[in-house]
C-alpha cells in the first residue's frame, strides 16, 4: 500500500471481500472509487483468496454502503470482511 498520509495515522480502515478477479476490472473500479472517494487510499489484493478491496482514510469516516453500492453497480459482489480476533484457547 502506498503511503499518501505523510506520517499521519489512518482514521478508518475497511476491508472487503469481492468477486473481482481481473486486473483490468480492479483498475477500472479503482478509478471509479478514487473519483468518488478522493480522500481515501484504495487498493485491491487479487492474490488473496478473498480478492480483497482495502480502503483507508484519514480524518473522515467511511461510508461503507456507498462503496458497496458503487462496486455492485458494476456487477461485482462485495461484502465487508468481518474483523476476526482469534480465540487464543483454540490455538492451544
């Protein structure tokens, strides 16, 4: 992830799993997302099994529903990847 925040800590990070599988579609959606959310740092990780879309912002909250609507408007599935804190008891 490139660092556009020049030493500042991000305020919000949201991670989504998507159905995006091609670099071409990811680049297209990145353009649309960055046009709509210019204050965010946005990237895809298509090497991850969940085809991750990561959105980071500084000093603003994220409108998750708007991100989901935009991606779905281009016929891709998307959902928020829930935060999972591993249960230490399950490791032992």
